[in-house]
């Protein structure tokens, strides 16, 4: 990288200085636009990941609840391995149904201090 101190600007004519300045400004604008584009792509990927993470698990490993997949997006490697070992997607779907957290009916959500009549 060349520092400003290394450049002897006194030896450069006015037209060349103008061209250099124009080139520098164009390069800075180009880099800023690339950075904005990269930032936008990262934000879109983050939003997509959050959307996919928010989906309920359609498939779940029967012995490891942390291995779950919504069925959207790229199929995880653990499912490929499960199928290669003779397992089925149907079995993972049933496991997800059995192991997914269930909401209690409203009648079970009675505060401890309240009296039932």
C-alpha cells in the first residue's frame, strides 16, 4: 500500500492531479456501493435464517431433539445419514409430532393462588 507521504504530489501536473482525484472518488463510491450490497445480502440471509428458524419442526431425530428440520430449505446432513442407514422421513415426522412441545389447554393455566368454584 502506498502512503500519501510516499507520493510527491509537487511533481504531478494539475490535469493528472484532477484525474487522480476523480479516480479516487470513483473508487471510493464503488467500494461504498459494494459494501452496501454486501450488507444488504447479509441482512437478507439473516432474515431468511430467522424465518426458517421460526418454523416448527416437521422432522426430528428420535433420540436427539436438537436435530430438527422444518422441511424447508436445504435438507440437513443428519437426515441424509438417517436415510442412508435405512430410516425414513416418515419416521422423523412421527418423532417430531411426538416430541414437539405441546401447549396445555387453557383450563390448566390457572394461577396457583386462585380458588376454583
